[in-house]
C-alpha cells in the first residue's frame, strides 16, 4: 500500500511538471500584446506600410512569442521584426538583435543599422555581434527568429556555416524553446545555386539541416505562401530592385510578394 501511494504521488508530481496547454487568459494576453505591438505608433511608417505583405501579427501568433520572453532576432536588418518583438515581450522580456560577424564583410552597414534600433521606445533591445557558430547572449532564450536570412548564411557563408549556426541556436535556446525560420522558396533541389544567385532556398534543405541539429519540426504556416511565384527570379539585390528590374517584374507577376515558407522548430525538453 505504501509503495502504491508513493508511486501515485510521484506520478502526480511528474504530471504536474509537464507542459500544459496555454490557458485562455494567457492566449488572450499574448494576442493583445501582439496587436498592440503591431499597432504601436513608435514603429516607423516605412515599416507599417509593409504589414499587409509581411503579415507580422499572424507570424507572431504562430511563433508563440509572448510577454516576458527573451528573443534573439537573428540578422535583424533594419529592425522590422525586432521592434515588434520588443513591444510584444514588454519590459519583463528582452530582445537581442544579433548581427553575425561574418555578415560585416557582406553587408558592412548591417551592424550600424541594428545599432539604430534601440532607443527610449525600444529600451529592451540589445545589439550583439558574434561569429555565427558562437551565438550566445549569456543565458538561455525562449525563441530565435530569422526572417529571409537563412539563404544568406547558406549561400554566402556556406552550407557548413548554416549547420554550425543551427547547432549554436540549439545551444542558445531553453529546453522547449523555438526556432522560427522564414525564407523565400526556391525550386526543389536548387539550394546550392539559388541561395547565392536568387536569394532563395529549398525549404527541404532548411528542414534537413535544422533537424540534424536536434530540433523537432513542430509546425509550418502557409500565411506567406504565394502559388503565383514561379521561384525562378531573384528577390533582392540592388541590380534587381529598380522599377524596371526583375524583382519589380516578379512582384507584379506574383501579386505582391514572393512565395515564402514559415517553419517552427522546437528544442526538445
């Protein structure tokens, strides 16, 4: 009888320690935080004008990032998502805008652009610059996010560097933390060329590399999918962004934006 009682007590403790589904009030609080973050008057007008195409609220809710979280925005660019993360996690959370040292050769102004993000309105943002393989902010984080950048690591630094990055992200996350990857879809099997020439990557390449680092693929979102995109045109670069360039032509052909995949990986734990 005593053994049975002890086993029952142990089972109760184990079950209580397991992750529970989000409570309705937690979900409502997160939704409210995301809505307020996207609607914040502190966001630059040039960024809010891109919201219809980039679907930030949908992506944030898909990611599960919530008030109080610690988030790494990997290769933040001008800070479009960094600012939304900042307002979503609030004063009890923190956002790290991570600029890889390898990218300072590729995009010399990237660090200065990130350093322009923190101000009084975004005081919970810290800019970090380290090698890709050494990604760390001193304590485990809840989420690492990269939007339209994985192809740059793979195509301009190398496939091995992308794998090393995935391993570093895994180490940086808390058990149960998430890694969100958003990127432009390439024709299947063409990552080794399209990542460099078209700024696109086959989503299966990303899955294979991230899963090899120990992650589990939890979910995919089609909120940014666009079946009209033929996947054969470059999506960035000064040579193709002019009004007569291939990028502008492709945007007209696809009705507003490229076909993009959204993957949510989770670190077991």
